[in-house]
C-alpha cells in the first residue's frame, strides 16, 4: 500500500521494477473489485486504534484474551455501523488478524447447522446465530481422539421416556478437547457424539447443545468447561479459548439432534435419510479451498517481510570502505527466498482455481453428478497438505533469513509462524491427507486401461503409456523455459512414482499390507502429483490474458522459478525415475540461477504487489518505508521489563550475590 | 530414569527391548562417571521446588524474569552449600534448564578475559568474576551489525591527556543489541569497539566497561541500557535479558582494554603483540564443540517425547472394535521419527569426537603446530551448522509428530523449539558457516596433487582420483549394511560435488565471482562433506569395543538408519554424481524400511537410555510412565484463564452482544 511516507529507504529498489506494480496488485487480488474492497477494509482496520497489535506479544494471557473480546465486539459494531456487505465484513475480519471465537461461530457452528440441520432446525437456530444472540462452536475432537472421528467416545443416549438425549462423557479421554471458542465464550456447541438408541450404537452424529446460561454465562448443570492452556507462541493462538468440555448426563430435547442425514423418531427408531452422504464432501472441498487461500496469504506476508528487510540489511562484502552488500544480493539468500516468493504466487493461483473447482463441484452435486467428487476430494486434500506444509516451513525460513532480529517478536515473524503452523494439523493431518491422495492415485492407476478415464487433475494419467517411456528433450539451459517441457517432466515423474508404488504394492501378500508397508513412498508419490497440479495451474494462469506492462513476463519468471526450484529440490525423484537425466538436472539449476538474477531487481515490487499495510504486516523489519532500525529500537522500550531501570528481584536475588552475603556464609 | 511409578503404560514397550538399557545409558553419557554425575544432578534439581518449570510458559515477562533471577541465585547457593565440583556445578546448571545471565557470565565474559586479557588484567578481574562480585556480559553485536564483526561502529577513542578511552555510540545502528545478561543484570561488559588513537582506526578490540553502579544497580552516567523486548515463544529465551546499550562518551581507564593481543601505550601508540592470532580459533573450536553437544541433547529430548507419546497414542486401524493402532506402528511415523532418533545418537558421538579434537588442537597450539587448525576450524563450523539446523527442524518435526497436542505448551515441545532455534543463528549463521567450509574445500581440492596432503576430516580427498571413478558395489539391499560401502558412497558424493563446484568456479571470470555465483551449490557440497564426517564418526564409534548385551548391535542399526536415511533424503546428489545408481538408491530405501522394523521394538528403550527425568523433559506427552491424558487434563486447569469460570471482559464485550444492545441500536 503506497502510504504517505516521509522517508523511503526502498525507493531505489522500487525504481528498479520492470513491471506495472498497480496492475500486479489487481492480478494478486483477483479483480479490481476484490482489490478495492481489500484495500478499503485494510485501511479501515489499520486506522482504528482498537485494533492495534503492537503490544499483543507482551500481554499476559488474561489481558490478551480480554483485548481479543474487545476487538471482536468492536469489529461486530463497526461492521454493523458501516453497513458492510458480507464480502466486506469478511475482509474486515480478516484484517483484524486475530484468532477469535467468532471464527468458529461463523466458520463452523453456522455451517454445521446449515449443512446438517433440517429446514425446521435451520429456521429455529440460524436467525439467533446470525444475530449472535447465541454464540456457538464445533465440539468434535476429544482428548484421546483427533483425526479418527469414528473413535469418538462421547455418547448421546436416547431416552424414550422423556424424548430426550442424554449427553455424557464416559471416560477422561472422551473429554471434548481443542474446540476454539469453547473454553470461555460459546453459549452453544454442535457436539459430535456416538448415538445410542435402545442399546444400539449408530455411530457419530451431531447435536446442538446449550452449554452456558444466557443470563449470567455460567455453565449449565452437568457441564464442565475450561480453557486447555497456553499454546505455542506469544500472542498467536492464545487469543483463542480452545476448550475442554465434559458432560455429566446432560439432557437435551430430541429435536436438537441434527437430522438432515439421519433421524431418531419419537419411538427411538434410527432412520437414515436418502440425502447422499457425498454432500458432506462438498463442505470439505470448501473448507480446504479456504485453507489453501490462507496459505498464500500467510506465506506472502512472511516473504514480504523477508524481502524488504533483505534489501535494507547489509552485511559483509565491503572491501573498499563503501557500504556493505545488501543481503538480498547474496545468491544463498536468493536461493532460499525467491522460491518462496514464487510459491506464494503459485499458491495464490491454485487457490483461485480451487474456488472455481468448488463452484463446479457444487453445481454437479445439485445435478446429482458425483463423478468428479472423489477426484476433487483427493485433490483438495493434497493441496491443503502441500501448501500448508510449505507455508509453515517457509515462514520459519523467512524468519531465519532475517538473521537474529527475526527472533524478536517485533519482527512479526515468530507470531506469524506460531499462529500459522496448526494449519498443518487441523482439518486433516498433512500426512494422513497425503495418504488419502495416494490411495486415490493407486485406484486411478489400477483402473488405467479399464476404459474408466481419469478425470480432472488426474486426467494426464491417461497418457501413462507415453509418460512411462518419454525422454526429456532439454539440451541447453533455456530449453527449461518451455512450459511443455516442464509439464512433461512433472507428469512423467508423478506417473512413474505412482506406477512404481502400485507395482511394489502388488508384490505384497495383500494390497492393504502393501499399502501400509510402502506408505512412506506413497506419500512421496502423492507430493509429486500435487506439485504437478500447482505447476500446471500456474502455467495455465500465465497463459491467460494478463494486463499491465511486464506483469505477464514477471509471472512467467516466477512460474519457472517455482517449477525449477522444485526440480532441484526433488532431483532424486526426477532422475531416479528417468524423467530427466543428471545433465538436464544441472541445466535446470543453471537456468534457475539466471532466473534469480531476473527476479532480483523486481523483488521488492513483487512483494509491494501484495498491498499489505504496515498494520497487517505487524513487523518492524517489513515496513514499507524500510526504516527498520529506529522502529526496532522504539519497539524494544515498550517491553514491560523496561518499566523500571532496576528490575524487580534485584534486591532479593542480585544484590545479595554482588555483596557476597548470600546465605553461603551461613554454612 | 527409572522412577518409582504407580503405573507404567509403557511397561509393555520396555519389555520388548532387545538390549541392555543400563549399559546404553553409560554409552550415551560417555562414561560411568559422567552418568553418575548427570543422574545425581538431575535428581537434585528435579526434587527442588524452586526449580519448577510447569508454570513457566504462563508467566508474564516481569514475573518470569524474576523467577529466573531467583533460580539463578538459588542454584549458586545450592552449588556452594553442596560444595559441588566444577563438573557437577556445570551439570547442575544444565538441568536447571533455563537461559539466564549466568550463561553469559560464565560462558562468555569470564572466557573473554581469560583469553584476551593480560596476566595482570586476569589477576585483577577474574577473582571478582569468579565470586560473582561483578556480573559480566559480552557486548559485541550491534543493531545494524551481526555476523560481520569488522562492521561494528562503536568507537573507543584514546585520550592521551587523561590516559582514558572514550567509549561512544556514534549512530543508532551502533547501539549494542542482543547481548544476553546485558538488559537488566550485568554490572560489567566486555565491549567490542573500533579502537582509534590519534585519529587512526585500528580495528575492533575488546574493553572491560562497568555499566551499572555496584551500590544501587543504576546505569552509570552516559550509559543507556534496556531490554530489547519479547522473543519467540512462551517462556523460552524470555527468561534472558538480551539488551540494548548506548554510550555517550563514557570514559574508562586505558588498562581496561584487553591487551593480550594488541596494546595501546601511555603515549597512545598501538602495538600488536606476537601472540599468534590463531590462538583465538582455539576458543571457537571449543564453543562450537559445546554447541554440537547441546544439539544432541535438545534433539534427543524432543525425540524422547515424540517416541513415548507415539507409543501411547492410538489412532485408526481398529476394524474389529479392538483398540486402535499405536501411532508408532505407522510406517509414515517411523519414517519421520526414527531418522531423528538415529541423528540424536549420531550427534552425540560426533560431539564426543569433537571434544577429543579440541584437546588435540589445544595440545598442538601449545607446541606451535598450526597445521591442523584450518581443517579443525572448518570442520567445527560445518558440524555446528549441520547439527543445529537438523536439530531445530527435528524438534519441530517431533512436535508435529505429536499431532494437535504438540501445539500445547504443556507438551514441552513449543518451548523446546523456541529456546533452541537461535542456535542456528548465533555463533555464526549456519549458511555463512557452510560457505566457510566450502571455501576450505575448494582450497583443499585446488591443492590435490600438489604434494600438500589433506589432513583430518578431509584426508579422504587424497583418494579423489579413485573416488571420482569408483562404482558402488551394492547388488542387493543387505549390501547396504557394509560400512565400507556406505563410506565409499558418501566419500564419492562429497568429492564429486566439491570437484564439480571447483570446475564450475574455474569457468568464471575470476574465482571470487565464481564462488559468489555458485554459492548455493557450494553450500550443498559443504553439507555433503559434513554429513560424511558424522557418518564416519558414527561408524568409528560402533567399531569400538562396546559393553552390554545388544548395545553394539542397536547402535549398528541406528548408524545404518542414519546413513541410509541421508541417502534417501539426498538421493539427487548421490545419483546425479553417479556415486550410486537409481536401482541402488531403491535398494537403500528397501533396506531402510527393514531397519525401521528392527528399531521399532527397541524405540522406547532407546529413548529411556537418555536417562532424562520428567522434570528435565517438562512434557505431559513425554512422561516416563506414559500416563499422558490425566496429566494434560491437569495442566490445562493451571492456565490463568481458568482462574474464573466467567472470563474477564464478559460484561463489557460478550453480554452486550448476546443481549443485542451493543451500540448498533444507536445508529
């Protein structure tokens, strides 16, 4: 965001850019409309003192939590006062940039009722939820049960006498554990529990359960609730009241079971409706698409900080008494930083494509066409896994790229990492998700030649016979700039790894055992497939019409950086499958180095294109004006430890040492 | 540590072990003597309530800092009361396990005076320092200057009139920044500044400067000191007062310049003594050896937590209503966890060898033999880099391997990561260090055939002609168990990567430019060389006499896991240099899988061998007895947010929302 600044230490960098930054901003935002809204909302939030973030990492838990409650309430008020549209409100909340109970209320509680409630239930609960007359969370995971929903222990036993369910936590490990917004705020929850009627277990179902009194907020009888304690990082997710919840035979009316898919009748009969279960997968596609989109935001934010500070910071390299070398000019710095810059753009575009995919899946579901659903499900699972892992590692790498100062909370990077990294675990552990992708790939491979054509992102597998044989045609470094060459190398690698796995599995006593035994290899095959998807979507994007001087050319460069840096990183895959030769691998690396030189003069402008305010970045190192050191210095003095010159504890624990009268004499 | 426990959920695991755990404990500790001391000191600390750690991540900064002061003073008192030896005292402080000003006092201030002070200076200052009548820190880095010592801006100008130096901070970026112990505690510092006499700049020298009054602890005139603010993580390094320091023309007597290597005379003449500069490298070898040893401790601690919890935790896999599968039985879990277990052992043994190297170097220096110093310097730089990077990443990987619960501070892993990760940056940024190794490798390669024989860890390079040509002899998976085969593959890879780099550099216009241009490749060559060192030292260790049933066999397995997992991870290097074929790479992977099955029944016993107390581990997930869930539940309730059922802020920020009278009506 081009803010009015008195000084711009990065002006020199900005003048070097070889493309139209404003046009790139539109491409990054997705459209002029999206850009305008984001720009306006970001400024609204940044200019409101209630939303200050600079002291967040210094507050103790209770104070921190209270400021979060204040921000959430203030945001709700401002959104109402300004009559923001739903789209605007979403962006507004996004720029408030603080995990809070509202995320779960809007993101999980409301959608659960919308997706799993009957029309009658929706009519009853949604209006209250929309007005926040009730605040809800999503109580699924338990102390002893995370990924495996079928392992949940909480019970919901139907009592036909009273027409009620009895919700109960039979063991310690059945305590609900982790739900955000549960610990201190939610009045209601959608609770997932094992449905039991007449002694029979019908598996996991959802129930709307009131947890707290709407009068004084105290937990209802039989309900024990608390916060599960401090989490990784300063500030970060400690603004969220992830909670623990135990039920001691709590009764709810029968009509609070979410009954769209299954019902329990007045007589206690369990009925499954004919609503296809697949509909639930649609929601998963939606949620994961959001996660991929968030990955590009988090990674771009870290990259923005690291690129700007690398241009400001100078170390070594002055032989003649002149200024030291800008850190961004070191090839080792470029080699770590520019692939992450390219990844941020790559994830942005694959996220955009996933939005389209969700629309497509939704339309098909409405027309009872489930044919693309398994592929869409596998594809989003894999992309969620890949983008969140790369982003978490990438943020930490950006932190290290800022040297020692990246370790200070005032750099913004420690909190960014700590707040981001759970994305690797929630909504499906990343390794578990890759195994799902692998399972789908194995199925696809086994059906090749059966007449059943692979669809969507696996469509290339129809070319398996050629891809198993083809030779990469690269003879000199610049051949690696051809999209067809890149695509073929990634397709060949992916197909060959999948087919290898399938062949090895077939040697096992039975397929399940083979799959289990080879699961580490299968994960690698899944990664190869997902990287191909991202590369191909980036290539497709760049082939579209793109406006603005030099914009398309810059994206082309980043697309190649993304693809070639992956080839270098996974060289073993590419060469051992014979997809490329060692010589071609060396040429790819040579081409990559020359692409870095093309990125270098544009790097600062490429991160300016994210259009992030200094408020949103929240980093002394990533400031738009590059005026880093005065800001770091200023931030330091805000630390509570600087409240007094002589620290608390001096008289008890330092002075006696110095004066040598510290108990030892008493021996 | 076999504590008296009422319940042992891991008893089944322990009974599976195929080796003598007590004997392994001795191997891990290094000797019976070392084991006994560590065991005794760990128990002493663990049983002392002053050293409790369970609330550390919940305390706000000032309170946290005060408890650290208390612990440091209490440790000093206990060490004196118990008349502990220096060796015992070191272990005692180690198990207190909290970064504090004392680390810098003993680890940097005292050694700086010992190493750089004249005998007279040592006689004056050391007795006070030993008794802690003064407390010192090491003030080198500045706000604008980290790695590059020659870039420091603080000045020490000699004033011949008063026979004093004037210490001054001429710019904001010259503010001393980061020194531990500086912010709130140190009374003195060794300050590194640019020495100026008679208008001439003589480069960076060290000066002993008093910072605070010994009467009331207030900063002396002209001295501005503060803490630089919150750092990454809860608890973690926030127990340390990393500081900022500015001088406004502060005067110190001439005899407070550390004058062992250079002197300034009464007349202001600058003299360099004939003490060889190389002596300073000896200290670096010592410090880095300590860092490598710490890496094995930190990594083993994370691995211990992850292995135990992976054995306790069950997810999925129950088809028939039986218990779910132990997470440690999943191949994907083993594939991530067991190489880290092997790395912990590998780092332990290479650290042990570095201790020997330091003794060797010291003895040679005393005999004026500098021949092995450059090699020892490069080798320790590289090992510092490799072990700290792997450990930082490894701790975070262990955290992820614990699923969602690893994100809770009560798992101990977030703090372990946050407190460890600066090791990648301090004492030489890891990438800068690898470039130093690469520079040494290039020099070694250029001298091959010149008659000057490579020494120490580069001695294998004398075989370069054979290693450039040799073929790996592996024909079936079990061939990969031969140490000679493994060594040859690693040596071939390392030599070939180094020679490749040298050849590519020689194509550049000049060597400096070539080195700069290829620095990313050079880093990879340096990594290959350092991995070879670790592998070869592990192999040497295993070839020694080792007592105890099955101990040697287990170490053999871990050694192979370490080597083969590196081959798999860096397959591109090995294959593209022709050191092994793709087929041999696949066989290595196959052998690795079978090694995992051999590790599996011994995994819990292998981490028991670290002999860590529950106090030291500080993890609800890593408990010796495996009684994880009750402990997690108990820890949660300690969070300050659970002080009241209804949270602070309810009346202001939640109730008005629920009651719908939240200002909006006023519109």
